[in-house]
C-alpha cells in the first residue's frame, strides 16, 4: 500500500478550513462578503456566545436556486470566475469557492435560500461536512445561513478560541470593516440578543453618517475629508483623523482597496510618517482611506483570507496615498477657521494651490513619504502635541493635580529634545535657570554626573535579584539619602556615605501611587470620589463591550462608568487619589487595558495594569520643581511601600560609588 494517499473530502475541507476559518469572525467576514456580492441591500448578523454558539446571517440578495444551493457546498464551486485569467480582474469580494464548504465542514450548518424566479425556496442542512437533508420550503428572496457549534468536531481547534467577549470583539471588527466600505448597504448586528449595530443605508450627501455609527458621533466630527487624489487610474479618498484622536494601536488605520479591507505595511508606514510630527511617539492615527483602481492592477489572490494584496504599481499607490494624506494634514483642518473647498487633485496636472498645498506637493514630488512641518508655537493646539512629548502611550494633562504641590512653575523643556546644560537649584531658590552655579564642590559633582554616560549603568557583579529586589522590613535604601537638588528637570540628585544616587522622579512617584492604590484595594475598597460634573464619553463598540462586560471590575477598581444611551457613557466616579487628574484619555486607556488583559487575568495583573495607567495621569511630571521636604517625603514613601529599584525593566534609581566617580576623574586617592 502506498504511503501517500488522497485525503477524504471531509478531511480536506477541514484542512482548508484551517486556512480560511481562523475564528468566528472569519465566518462572519466570509458570509457577509458573499451577501454583498449577491447584491444585498440589507444584511442582518446575529451572534451568540461570541459566535461559537450561533452565527446567523440573513440577506435580501439574489438568492440561489436548488441546484446552486447544493453545489455551493462543493469545494471550488463558484459563480464568480470561470478561467485562470478571470482571477486577474476579479471585482468581487469572494471568488475561490472555499469558504462555504469549509464552514460547513466544521459546524452544524443550515442554508435557506430562494431566488425571485422560484416559487419555493431550498433548505439544506449539513453537519460536519455531511449533508443531512435537502428540501423545498417557503422562504423570502435572499439567503439565510445558520452556523451552530463552530468547531464542534475539532475540539483541539476549539480550545484555542478566546473567551466569548474577545471573539465577539473580533466579530465586531469584521462587521465594522465591511460596513465602512459599503455605506449603501444597511447592516444590523446583535450579540446575545443585544443590538450592537444599526446602520441604515447612507446617502451620498452625508458621507460621515456611517462613520458616526461605527466610530461614534464625537470622533466622526474630528475626521476630515481627504481631498481626493487621482493618478494613473488610481483614486484615493476617505477621511483623516485629528491628531488628538490618535490611539495606542494601529487598529484605527483602515485601508480599503476596491471595497476590500487590506493590510499593507508600506501604506500604513506612509500614513504614520505623515502624522509623525503631529502625534506623540507610540500613538497611531485614525484614518479611513479608500483606494479605487482597475481590478487588473491589484492581485487579491495573495493571502488565504484575502487580507493582503499585491499592486502592479506599488510606487504609484504609495505616492498617491502619501499625497492625499499629507496634503490634507498640511491644511490643519482640525484648527478653527473656514475649511477650504474640497478639490480633486491629479498628480499629472496640478491645479492652482494655496501655500500649504504647494509646499506639500513640492516635498512629495521627490519622496514617497513625507513629514509634516513642525507646528510653530502659535499653531499648537490641544490636538497638536509638541515635539518634546515624552515617549508614553498617553499624554496626561500637564496641569493635573498631583500628590506633591508644585511650588513653582517648571522650566520650559526645549522643543528639540536636546538636554540643556545641567543647572542647580539650591534650596530656597525658586527658579533653576536663575539660580547661581553654586560652589566648586557642586560644580565638580555636576561635571562628574555629566560624564556618566561613559560608564555602566548596572553593576554586573550583582545578580538581578540583588539589584531589583524590594526592600525588606527594617532596611531603608531611599530614606537614608540626602537630597542635593534636581538635574535636567527630571532627576533627583541624592548622596549617601560613599555614593551618589540619581532618581527618576516621575517613575518613582508613579510606583508609589500604584503601591498606594493596590494597598487600598487590598484593604477592602478603593476610595471613590464622585465627580461633580460627570464626564461624558463616546465609546466605540469594542470599548462599549468591554465596559458592559467589566462593570464589576471597573467598580472594584474605583471607576464608576455607566451607559447613558446609545454610544454615550458617563464617568460618575474615579479612584480618589487620581480623581483630580482623571481625563477622558485615562478612562479610554483603562478600558483598552481591561479589554487586553481579559476576564481570565488575575486581579493582581489587572490592578497592576490599570493602576499603573491611572498613576501615569496623576504623577509628578518631568520638569516639576519639588522642595527638599517633598523629595524627602517621596524617598520615605519609596521605602514604606517597598518599591523596587526598577519599574517594568526601567531603572527608577541609579547609583555610583565614590570609587566609580574617582575613576571618571582619574583620581588615584579619594580626596586628593
């Protein structure tokens, strides 16, 4: 008997399902795309248990007759292509004929369909790839498909699925993408009987209507229409978000090619580069771009799930995308003032432009990507972070109330991010810039510290446990330090017998706040401060799902967040220690964190993630001036809460012994 054998059809379908059907969202994507290809004007999606229990897709498309209803369950049976050449110009979302048989092979599958020409519909029931029955039934024109108990016959595959909320979130994302690409189709979606999307057909006169229903009314108002760019048959249009809409992940970058959502690193990079001087490092813009081009110029058969494509002229695509995004951003449409009338540009025949548009085109003529010019002081707004923003996921309110009072305004941080010369602020001086240089002893220390970039930051003779272990009872590492002053507006300079210690004041205070919040939680309840004026939030469906599912955890952590109708939620209370600095960005980030760690995470992990985020918005900031008494209080708190000398792999404090300093100055004998 030969060792190589042809797989049974059922096994082959299950293998194919492994490539096409990754999770419930894959089923929804494939079936909804089929409904769009069938000319549906209304599509209904019902999901239970995150899509594992039930996925029901109902559309009013053209439907199928009895013969087609049976044939669509065969592998590679399709009405969309006939020859290999047709693949080069396919204009439909689906074309391979793999999705339906793959889905039917790993679920309990029910299909009911009827065409307008048939008096009766057809009902086909399939279980694990085996046809159970085919019969005639009464049915409306269109197609209805039930997918029950997904992966019931592949328990090993099913156990790798995430919890129901996570899978439902992926289903939401799949629906959102198709709904954004097809505003002329009405979509209605429910999860476990609860409506999560009701998007009627949108008119051409209101292109933002669908954006508002998917992304939320408030964010949609901060999306600005792109002046369409046309070149070599390629047309780029869509919307770009104001800088203050930037998110922590690239999920907000949505690119559609001929109505198909795709991922393309080069296009995403071009968009990110255009925003680079407008948003903080680590943030990603919110963009909805539509690229229309002749079908023969794009290969959609390059990925099992058709999420990646290949372009015949990638340079032209990227040039058109960069031009469209950069030219719109150059106009600063989010600033107050009249918006220039929308224009359509052709890269081959440039119309008369204003200064901003001309500048953008000159830059783009020679480069496939560009950077928007740095905004001047008069241009900076709430949505335009300055270039010296710290490398953080969120940019907290610089005027947020902190545990330590701020006795004097901070010295301005240079916009070019270069470190200024070190200046000392002797105790009693109110301004580091105007303070005298100090005596010779302090100048020597300043010069020595300025040269420390040449030395090792970690003593390699010590183990990680010795370096970063929490302080034990009875030990006092920080409390025994004598504060000398602040350096560069962000480091505390302290000394102890035989050593000099630098402390990152922001990281130190953040860990103290986290320790306090965790201690309060351990004591039974985090004190909550009610907000005099509740904070209103417009949540997208993903965050709303998290808020619904994590109500008990949010309350346990001190966040009182309640639905207020539609996509609006209100924040009525925050943990008392951070209430004064609570912002919309903080609550959104907390919801993102809860959505990422999931219900399966331990409360300790949730607390560390959420409280660290909260403390970041309430901590002493780089540049804040602290009195000697405040620094001593911070040092005592570091010991009291047994704060380790590192935070998530970054050191909180770094020390140098007198011998190490002597070596920097080539001194042979200490004190000589």
